[in-house]
């Protein structure tokens, strides 16, 4: 089956270049898409499942129950597992049982026109940063490359202690924009400690690791015009529009093709697929989350490249050319982020805490002196750049309104 031009689209492969049955794949993708959308509309009451993982599993078990053909059932299970890996990557959560159901429906998915209904910055996010800095101009003093060691927020004025900086910066207001991962791992950042409820929110909310793997090629071997004849004969040299998606049989211990083997616990088995990249015709982008995402951060770029090449050859065929470069992200070990995306857990729902708790400013004499922004403080846009931007605008307006 050939999909569109978004995440999770393209040609689907089992090991050895085998393709799933076109009718089974089409039916399953339509079903899984409907399950994803139904979860957005699920009412928030006590009878709802506690986690996204439980909901997906329950729906799939009901769907597959009447299928008696073992081969079809096996393909349906493989496609479902691919779907689960994609949902994990999309949210950054290592286990969907840790994802809150109510939070799923609170996320606002913008339906625009075009591929995957999302705007894309042609020159990357740096163009957005440069635009903001150019418009701020001389009105803001930038103290770059200075890590904050401590925020003494009860002092008047507030004292900001910087590492490797002799002076203490004194300010009237602080807007904290660090990631939830930094907040989780910097409990001595605030002096005195944060209020108990905010500490509880930081502890209960999840912060997952999702890494991208960009593979560059001399020229693309994908997005070739694949006709029905090529699909029906499992020819591996004809790929349709979109990326390359990986399917694994449940009982598969390893996959082999012309001497290539992928062990059952290898990190590449957690890559749901490689997608095409906007405005980069020679680049594929793979995605991976959870413990295996942390595992690749310990590997060299050369090791990541060779492992991904072996994976592609074992799936698509031995003719896949060797990538000419690889660029994997390493968000988990980056001290400035220590992860990628935030998510709300069922434990947050039990305690009625979440992004709104994290958003709440610290008041001194009734005035917001310490404010918090970032994607983890945005219920409708957690895990996104636009959520971070919206929260930054929210706190800027809060501060401006104090002096109107």
C-alpha cells in the first residue's frame, strides 16, 4: 500500500522484502485511524479506561476477535504493534499505559490544508528564533552561555545565581522556560523549594525521550512509481510515494536477508519507520522513543548509520545503498533538556494536577514574581513547539498586564 506524505505513510515491509496483504493493511489502517480519532472524543467519566494503552488494546482485541484466519490475524497484530510504536513516538511516552486518556482529548490538533495539515518552516526553527531576536532588538540584554544555578525567589529583588559568573543578577520577575526534564532533575534550582503541589506536578507528569535519526543518501531509492504489478510480486526495487514502514511478526526472533540479521531485542526494532523530509529529497527521518532512544545516544554516529542500513536492507532489500551521513538527535543526554516531550499520566488525573499546576506563578505579596512557560505548561499543545510558543505569549501577557 502506498500512503501520503506524512508521518507513518509509505510502503510497509516485513522482513525479507515481504509486503502485507493490501486489503488487510487498508482495513487495519482505516480502523486504527478511527480508533485514534475516537479517543479524541471520549467523554471524561469514571468508566473510561485509565490509560491510552488500555483503550487501544481493548479496541483492538474486540476488532480481531472474529477473525479466524491465522495468517490474517498475524498480519493484523503486526500492523497494530506498528501503530502502537508510532503513537509512542508521537507522544514521547515509552509505555502508553502511562498516558492519560483525558489529556489526549484536550490536545488541539490543528486541521489545516496540505500535507499532514501542519505548517513547516522552510529553513527550520532557527528562522523563527532569528525572527524573534531581530524584533526584540536592543530592548533585551542577552546573557548567553550562563547556566542558572539557583533562583532565590523569596528575596526582594529576586536573586539569580549563575554558574561561572561572579555577580548575582537581581530582577523583579523571572519567567522559567526550562523543560520538565530539567525541572525533574534540578530540584535544588529553587531556594526555597517550590510549593508542594507544584513539586507533585513535576514528579507526577511524565517526560519522555524521543529521538530522530536523519539518514542522508546520494540519491533517493524511495518514492519511485510503483504499479500494481510491482506490489503484487513483492519486488523490492519499486517504492511508492511516502516513506518506509516496518512490520514485525509477533513470533519473529530475528530477521535475516542474505546473511543480515536483526536480533529480537535490537534497538532498530523500535523504529516504526523512516519518513520523507520536507524540502530534503535525499533524506529519510526515523523515529525512536523510550529506553531504546536512550540506548542509541551511547552509540557513535557510525554505529547508528550501519545499524539503520542493515535494518533497511533486511526489510527492503540488499540493493539499498549505504547512507552517506547520519544525524541522530540525543535529547535524553542533553543537559539542557534531558528528554523530549511531556505527557500527563493517570496519576495526574487522580490528583487533579497537570500543566495548569505547573503554569501557576509563584506569588509574592499577591504579585506574580516567578512564572513558568514551556510545552509542559500547555494542556492543548503539550509536546509541541506551538505549545511552547503559546505558553510564552501567555506569560508575557501576564507580566505586561501587571503594569497596565
